[in-house]
């Protein structure tokens, strides 16, 4: 979690801080600088989160940690932080020597390894009928996620012939792929973090505010939680899409290289056209994300099952399917480059 959080924060800060944006445009050297600062932020967040977790465990289990002294606490914090740094190093090592993003592969492996335990728990608590329905629902969700992850709107771009020095470059046609789910799993992570803040404040304040939070904002089966969570996911899907894709820069780059979208004038009309298309395709993508995120809460409200044991909802299925598709693409490209044959041929 510290690595994922720091990566998202650095990605957002790249849009806000000009120095980071300059690093990102420098190529490999700039990416190395951003990666190094991501590591620093990961270790800092790991120190803060491990300290909070240790005090939370000690309070939750009513002082079960013997001799809760500063040296012992510092040793536990150091151990958890070192474990986070080790996982971060393993993820980067897999990225360098393997196929795809190493941290995503580690998370993918962690989620897959929990599926047998979660399935057995559902079978034991809910019986054969509920287990069969959830397995069938899980297969439908996987098909829907694959369909939405692969869905994109292709904007055609036509390039005219240009003279560069003494050479004439031939024109051609290509397209800009705008994904339906442009934001990925990040809106769900943001929405969960925002809803977690009232729980933290309620734990510190106590009293009537804590009762209100526990009843409406921390209860995943309540109508208020479902509505607020769904609206937050839709909002952050639009918010992150607006940050990650800049129609003005894309339109300027198209015009700079002598390209144009058929039927659309270069410059501001092209940027407005891209923004309008992006806003339209983000709506079904955000509603889909909200539905996937709320499936565990709906299962809890209808069948009174523990949402933590539901294996086909929230971020888990999106990460699993996304990593699997990306790994397949990487294998396909590697085999095509070396043997001129695809992975499935």
C-alpha cells in the first residue's frame, strides 16, 4: 500500500509541479529521478503507516503487546518498513528482468492465492446454492471487466506529406485510442481513502459522531454508504481522467506534426472535440467502476455475507484481469518480435 499510494501521489504531483513535469519529459533520466523520489516517499509512508498500525493493534487488543516501550515499538516499525522496502525491491527486480510491472504481478499473485480460502469460506457460510450463484456471478464480472478494459474509441488522425530538410516524409493515417476505462482502478482507491477519513476522525473523537459514522459511513450494507461510495467513484473517474489525459497538448502535438482529425479543424476545435468524446465515454466507464466496487456491499446487504470474503468485487478483480491482459500483451509482443509468431498461434 505505501508503494501504490506514493506512485499515485507522484503521478498527481507531476501535473501540479512544473519540475516533475519537466523530469517526465526528459525521457529515461527523468523517469529515474521520479522513481527515486517515489522510493523515498514509499519509505516515509511505510514508517507512518506501520507506526499507526502498531498503536492500533495495541489498542484493539487491549495492550496485548508486552512491554510496549519506545525501543520495542521502534523495532516493530523498522521491521514493517524493511518488509515494505524488500517488496518494493522485488517488484522493481521483476520489472527489470521479467515481463510487465513487477509490483502488479506481486499483487496479482497475492489476490490469486487467496481465492481458494475465500471460496471455501463462502461455501461453508452460505452453502452450495449461494456458492454456485457467486461463482456464476464472478464469471460474468470477469467477462464484463475484460470487455470494458479492451473497449476504446479510436479517433482517426490523418497526416499530410511534409518536407523535413531534404527528405519528404510520406503521409499516413493512424488513430488515438481513448479507453472507456481511462482511469483504471485508481477511482476506487481514492473513494475508499476518502470514506476512511471519517472513520479515523470518529475513532479519535468518539461519542455521537462515531456512532453516526459506524452506522452510515462505515457500514458497507447501508444505503447511505452505497450511494456516497458510488458517487465518489464516478467523481474520481472524471477527475483522474481529466488529469491523466490533456486534450490541449494532444491537439498541439497533432498540429505540430502536420496531422488533423478528418472533419475537425486543427487547434482548439480539435481539443474541444477530444474533450467532448472523452467526457462521453468516461460516463459508462465510471458507472461500470462504481458497479464493480459496490458488488461486495450489495452482496452483504442482500445475503448478509462478509464482504471481505467476496472474491469478485472492488479492486481485486480489476487488478487481476488488468494484469493478466497486460502480461498476455507483453508475451505476444515478445514472441512476435523474436519468432514472428503470436502467443496464441
